[in-house]
């Protein structure tokens, strides 16, 4: 489906980023490519302004800014893709990566770990095993006169 006809970038069941909020920049890829490398703008940068997005709830925006803080520049998330030779494939790769990054950042935090203590039986078994090991090692020592 051409980019102009897509309704938006689906991140998960609850969030779809409208196409109007996504910006594109194109440039020449680095690396080998022969004559084509100097003419084809196949490197793609997908830009999304998290801070100004209309589809995010305040909780989602706060979570994204907190979790993606090191990747955001002025509230804007940029995803670059240059692994493919074709610009269209790099566009698809950038869209997929943006959806993955945003979905991972929006995932709710895991519940905190409840601290537990070893049971009395577990402590006794551990000390028993230590005693047995000590005896084995003591038997291996050369006899003392």
C-alpha cells in the first residue's frame, strides 16, 4: 500500500500514529554501492514529534518521554534506516522500528519484586550440604601426625 494511502502507523491495538504526524528525510547512504551510491537517496529518517502528538494521552506521553528520554531531541524521536538499497524498503524498516520502539516504551512496568526469605528447611539443607562437603575435603587432606 503506498504511503499516501496508509491511515497511519499502527503501534498496538490502542494506538495508531496518524501519517500526518510522521515526517520523512532522505539522504545518501554511506558504504559501498558503486555508481548508484552518489545518486540514490536511499537512507531514510522517520521523524515523530512525541511532545506535540495529538494521539497520546498524558500518561502515554509522560511514559514515552521518560523511557525514550535519551533518544528524544527536543521531544522529537528520529529513526534512521539505511540497511537496504531501496528507499521503499528502508521506509518500511523505519516504520516497523518506530512501532517497535514506541510499543516497547509504552509497555507497563513489571510489578516490583516481593522480597522473600529462604525457609527454615532450605537453610538447614544448605548447612547440611556444607557440613558434608567440609567432611569430604577434610578426608582428602594428608594425615597429620
